[in-house]
C-alpha cells in the first residue's frame, strides 16, 4: 500500500511566523552568548530552521 502525502503536509508555510521565530531565537542566542556561551548551540536549530522557512527553502 502506497500512501501519498501532500508536499507541505508536515510544514505549513507561514513566513511571518518564521521571521518572528528567527528574530526571537537570534535574541535568545545573543543572550546565551552573553550569559552562558557554552549553551549557544541550543538556539541554533530554532534559528536556522526558522531562517530557512522565512527564506522559502523548506
């Protein structure tokens, strides 16, 4: 049995949401760089995924 999935079934394009998440995660990353630089990697998945979505690459 073959299941056909729509192209954007898991990801719904919403560039304004993605830009908002990117900006918030950038602020969080800068804050982490100032206070806890060893935890900066925690913000990267949110930041780069949101940037890719905002630029229409997902």
